[in-house]
């Protein structure tokens, strides 16, 4: 088995405003994208488990044209608020890197 970080060209996270977080998983090799998509690896249930978020608050969209997966969910702490450790949301993709495919 390979890890998602080995198959994806880019795995990143960023803010979608101060209250939401997005994660992007982009593939250069079409077979890798199809492999992840067909196996149903990236799901709201997985993201819920990795990030401790209610499954109903997670959105996962597979974009075939771009060979990419977009994940969105509310931030646990608004960007810039007291207790926020990543104001830009740029370090939140790490839990996805080790996902087995």
C-alpha cells in the first residue's frame, strides 16, 4: 500500500474565510487519482475521524477534470481568534499525508 503523500502531486490546506478550512489533494498521474476515487478512500467519515469534526459538517468533492479532491469543513477556532495556532490554515493538511491508499 502507498500513502496519499506518495501518490498526490500536492496536498495542501488553506482558509476559506475565517470560519472554514479547505484541503486540496491534487494528482498528476490520472491512474493515481482514479485509484483513490474508486477505492473511496477520502470520505467525510475519514475526515471526521482525522480532524475530530462532526461528519455532517464535512464536504468532500471529487473533481474529475482537475484530478483533484476538495475537502471543506468549519475551523474549530476562527482564524486569528484566541487559541488559534494556524491563522492561515496552511498546516492543517498533515493528517491526510499518511492515509493508506
